[in-house]
C-alpha cells in the first residue's frame, strides 16, 4: 500500500452531511409595478331595467270645428235639447231657417234679406235695415259760439232727413240777426224764402238764409231751436221757435231753402251781414 503522509490528511477536502435548514430571512422590498395587461373581452349584456312611471297628462288641445246636418222644419238640424221642435235648419244654400213647433217661421236668405216662410217678398232687407238704423237721432259735437263770424257743421250723412239746430245763450258782437244756411259741397247764401215773426214787432222777410229775428243787439242772447226737414230732393223746409233770453220777446221762423245741387252735407250758422262775430254761448245739432 502506498504510504500516506500526515500532511495528505491535512490537505484533503471532505464534504460532511447537510446541516439543518436555517430560519427564513427577512422579506425583501416590493418590486416596481409591472405594465398593465391587455383589456379582457366584453362581458355579456345585463338584464333590462324596470319601466319608469308614466308622466302626467298634458293639457287638452282646442276643439276642432263642428258641423250639423241640414235638417228640416219638422226636425231642425240644430234643435234645443229640451225642445227639439224648435231650432234652426238649412232650407237652401246659404240660407238659414228659423223653426218653432216644427214650422218654419222666417228665414235669412243668401242676400241677407229677412223673409217670412210663406211669402216671397222680403219683409226686411239690408236696405231698409240701414234706413231703420239711420232713423236713430245722432248728436253732433257742441261748438262754443265765442269767436269767429260763422260756425259750420259738415260731413252730415247723406241719409239725413231732419236736422235740429240748437242755440244755448248765443250772442254776437253787433246788430245783424243770426241766420242758418244749408249747402251741398258749399253753403248756399241766397234763394231762401223765409219769414220771421218777432213778438211786439212786425214780420220780416229774408232771402239770405233761415233768419231767426227781425233785428238784433249785441246785448241779446238767443235760446231755442230751428228744425230743418227734407221736403223733396234738394229742398229743405224750416220752422222753429227761439227767444231772446234777456230781450223779453219770442221769435218764430218759417222758410224754405233754395233747391240744392246735391245732397245736403253742411249747415252754417252766421249773421246776415257776415261780419259780426260770435262772443258767447254754444251751438249744436241733432240729425236723423
């Protein structure tokens, strides 16, 4: 056997058995966050939500036009609920029939004429309805008679048949009598046939207008009215009673105008000389 030296044992390396596991070391620090992963696929659609509550009802819209049947006199197209034998029906185009007790009493035709059911001639037409409307008495606007030599009322309607001229304590600056003149387009200043009666004096004839007295004074004040009436085309008749409020006498006037060239449309109040001025009172007219 070869000889083994002591120095060989000292230099040789021998692996011994593994010792027991030592205790776990301390946890190291957290590393940095890694990059975000890719987006996953979309999940399935969820179930539908519950239906919401019904909103409040909006306002009702306007009612559309209504219509009715023509009807007859026996059964009106528009009767009364508690009396179906009375009402309205359409006997012809653009014609309205009035029914009571299932009998037509009158109708309005397509020309606006009011007729009876059993007669053909109109009872009331548009023309005579206008005439009836014009019979209403219309007042003009009162005008102060405190200045100027004349006072005019113009634009009198063509249908007028009667005019009343009213004097309220009217006075002038001189002695010329007050008179009324009429005209069509312009005032007629001649051709009148007028007679004036003044108590305690004499009668006086005039041609310049409807004169109210035989004389005048600056101190007199006139009250009363004069009425003009259409006698025939263009011809007007006058009559009236006035008085001197502070003169102690009554005045009566009657006369006829010259024949006007057209329909009367104006009335003038002035003096006979045309230069005396008004200085007190007021004047107005009524026409019908």
